[in-house]
């Protein structure tokens, strides 16, 4: 059995059935000379005898010669029978390919020999062609195996139409439609074939619309096709033939200025003017590798008016009424300079987004960037607004703003002004030498981050300095967070907010806050302000301001006011709750001035967690100067002053806390110390005939608070009528019988206190033992 299997495997002809199958009558020669192994007649003449030349006898094995692939057919691709019972696999040998002609044949591989643009040209300018401004291009292809090409396209995805009537195995004609907006650059031809993709590079090149002004050495012409080699002469003509997706390249300033045939008419000469867009939607305008210079030809015109999507890059625009007017959007710009405009540099209207990077607006009459929008987001990165007669950046209406590395300097108006319904985020703000630095009104939700001067890229520095009026003004803002940075523990390591001290500037605060829901200030050094560092409640306006809260953290307030008349650290004229955390107030006339107008309670003011009020006695001229905290004015009800754990009010020559109006002073683990042994005034001074309470905390002086009393007085009645001190009580018990109204008996030890002879005694109050406002109320209740 093994033998026959081996024979079968070698010869294939082992029985009658196979002989019948493999020795067909139409080719009897295949079995001539074969041996019959089973006695069955396998001859071609029916005699039962083999007539082959061997004369073989019956029942002997006959041999079988299989067919070859060449006998089967050289172009066959696949499997076949070898006529001896074995499957014949006919693969194509190199360089033949299976399926080169049809799926079942072998043949030479197809080829794309040449692809040539027959019409109109291999280079297609974007602006060429009539409406709808698509350019028909025919490409003629030669090669081999082209009859099996099923589709044609360009490398940018544009599909071509194959002319089936003219196609052969060696030629193809393909028609493409190049639309406006086709990406500039060289396009490869791609042919889809059963064997793969046939390709040829750089068959068609799409070029931007080129403009070279008539003043150039090699000027363009508006009768040309607008290509690189045949450019237009004017921007307006280029804009008239451009469509969505097109790019207009302007010859750079080194060639010539673009003046002739430029600009779109405006409805008025104001920054809020409107007009008809001269930039088609979806068009990009940019300098050709360098800044292109556009100078106004005169008249009330804008260089560019957009109402849809547009991109403006590498352009300098000068002396127009408005440089760029966007009535819609989105507008994108990178490297745009606008100068000497007579209304404003950039005007944004409508509800579209606008995004600018490396925008410079300089020496414009009116605002630099003026946005009065009904929606959208304005995004600015690396912006300079310098030397404009209006505001550097002014935002109005409804929008959001996201600004990074924004510098507004030397503007006659406000550096950055926002009166919007929306959110404003600014990272890396420099607002120096403006009329005012940062001005926020309306419902603006603003977060302003100021990196330290000299900070690493991308922010060169963060300052609000030397502004003629306010450094920061916030009124009606839903929320303001002004966040500086810190490089250590000293004032010099904080982000600076500085005024214009000793320059005769008006009496404005560096930080002016009023009618804002909440203000949070961090890591700032507020100094050299002309009069007041931070005023809460608009100056001299009645009624005084109403705010939710003002919080200041890890900041310094110092060296404010003129040399002849030192200033005030914080002036609170509002109902705002003021909270100071790790805030140092020093070298002022008054550390904190709390002042009311009789309409409502002012404050409360809380000083906590390492905050210090330390004033310089060299600046004192009057007894109301060099006071840590001064409470004065007509206040509707008692104002709260809380000096909490870790706070320190010390070395204030004319008193730590001077209360000239109704209030309650609460001291919790605080430290108070006078300036020197020669000091005339004590820590706590009283000058009022209305309700005042002083709470030293449970345990009194020896419990929660630390006092260093060089003059022996904890408190003193300092009304002007006081001329003598009648008695001093030291480490003794003050009895209830000494008070006409009858008060709780309280023990007060150490240091002592003084009161005027013509006044009722002062009532001590330790912790929760408050006798209440009804007791000892004849004149000036002071309760401890």
C-alpha cells in the first residue's frame, strides 16, 4: 500500500478511472506507451492491447507526464489540473504580476509614465475663473495597464473624472475642477488600480492670489491672472475675485506700500461706524513672508471690513479711520500692526469670536482695540496697546475675554477697560503710565494674574504702575480676583501696584473699589500711591458704597501719600466686610481709616493671621496721624473691628486704635505695643459719646492678648475737652458701685487704664460678661 501511494504521488495514473480522466480521446498521445495494471483495456483502438512502443503487458504500472504552467497558459493566474491528478499552481513570475490585465491573468505591471496638464496650465491661481470661480483642468496620462484604472484624484482629495470614451491601455484623460479655497501648493496625481495606487508628484500647483503694488520695481496689473508670476496691482481687485478659502499674498513693505485702490467706506468717522464688508467670508490676507505696509489713500475708510470668517496676518495698517472693523466673525489675526488711526485701531462688533496674536496698536486717536459686542469671545495673546489717546483696550456689551501677556502703556485714557456681561481672564498684565490702569464696571467677572517683573517667558512682567488716576478701579463688577505672584517674604518680592507719588497727581487711590460683589487681592505690593493705597467706597460720594466683601492676602501696603502729607493704607467707606490675612501696613499716616456717613454700618474689618500695622513716627504731624486704626465719621450703628489671632498693632505713635465713632473692638490673641516710652498715647483711645465696646477676649489682658505698655495705659479717653487724668487704676478691682448705672463687677489686672475726670467710668468687659448697651449709658459706654 505504501508503494502504490508513493507511485500515485509520483505518477498519478494508477487505475482505469484516472486513465480515462487523464487520457482523453482528444489527446491520446498522452497515454501512448502506458501499462495497464488491472487488465482493463486502456488503448485508444479498443483492442485491449497497448500499441505503444514499449509493448507493455497488462497489469503493469503505466507512467503519466503532467502538464506544465506553460502548457496551461502563461497568462493564467491561479490553479489548474496537471492531467495526472495533481493540482497545478500557476503563479506569475517576475516581472509579471497576477491580475495585471484581468483578475485571472498574468501580465506586465501597469505604469504611469507621464501626467501632463493639457489645459489651461499646470499652475492655477486661486483667483482665476468666472463665477462660481472654479477652474477646469485636464490632465493627460500615458503608461501601461491604464485600462484597469478605476478612479483618479489629487493628493488634497479632489476627485477627477476619467474620460471613458478616450481611454486605452496606454492613455487616460482626466478632468479636475480646482475650486477657490483649494489649499495652495503642489498636488500629486493618484490613480486607483487593482494592483495598487499609481502616482506622480507635482502635477498641478495651486498658488495664492498675489498682489504687487504699482509702485513696486516689478509692478503687478489688475488685468493679470493674479499668480506669483503675474500678480495683481491692488488689494481691492484681489478681494473682488477672491472667494472662501482663498489666500491673498501682499508684497512686503520692502517692495512698496499698498496705497492705491485700498479701503472700504465707513458710515461715520467714529469707532462705532459700520460699512459694507470688503473681505469675502473665508478669505486669508497676509504679507508674503514679511510685514506688508498698507497706508490709507485718504478719506473716511477702513483698511478691512469683515462680516464673516477672515484671517489677517503679517500686515501693517496706518492712517485709516479704522484699521480693521469686524462686523461678524470669527476673525483671526497674527502679527498685525495698526497705527495713527483717526477713530480707533481695531473695532469689534456683532457676536463673532475674535482672536489676535502679536497685535500692536500704537499712536491711534481714540482707543486701540474697541469691542462693543453682542456675544462671542475675544482672545488676545502678546498684545501691545501703546500711546493711544483713548483707552488701550476697551470692552463693552456681552462677551468673554481671554487675554495672555497683555501690555497697555502710555494711553491717555484707561489701559484696560471692561464693562461687560461676561467673564474676563487676563494673565500677564502690564498696565503702566495710563490715565488709569485697570477699570472694571458692569457685571464683569474678572480674574487678573500679574507675574513678577522679570518673570520667565512667556510673561515679561506684571505691573500696574504710575497711572495718573487709579491703578485699579472696580465698580459693579460681579467679582474681581487680582492675583499677584511672590518670590519670597519681603515687599519687593510681590507683584507691584504703584501710583505716581510726588508728581502732583490728583487724589486718587491705587485700588478704588465700589459696588462690587466681591474683591480678592493676593500677593501685591501697593505703594507710592498719591494719597490712599486702597479706598473701599467711592471718594466723597454719598451714600457710601455697598459691597459684599474685600479680601486681601499676603500683601504689603506701604509708602503711600506725598512726602509732605503721608497717605492712608486702607480707607473703608462701604458696608463691605474687609478681611486682611497676612497683610502688612506700614509707613503711612493712618493704617486703616473707617469712615461712615450716618446711613449704615461700615465694615466689619477683620485683621488676622500675621497681619501687622506698624507706622513711622517721623511722618506724624497731628494726633490723628500715625494711628493704626482710626474709626470716625457718622456711623448708623456700631462698627465691628476684629483683631484676631496672630495680628499685631504696634509702634503706632498716636495710638493703636483710635475710636471716634460708635464701634466694638474685639481683640483675640493679638499683640499691641506703643512706639516708645515717651509716647503720649496708648493702645486704645476713645473719643465719642455714643456706644463703644472693647472686648479683650476671655481672660482679659493676661489671658488671650499680649500688651507691651510703656506708658502704663491700656486705653485713654482722648476727647479734646480732656485736660487732666483724674485717676489711674492699676491691678485693682473696679466695683459696681462706682458706675451710676450699676454694671457687672470685673477684675482687670496689670498695666491699668485712664479716663477723664469729667466722664463716667469706663466699664471693663471680659469675654462673655458684656453688661449690654443699657447699662452705664449716661455718656459713652465703654464695655470690656
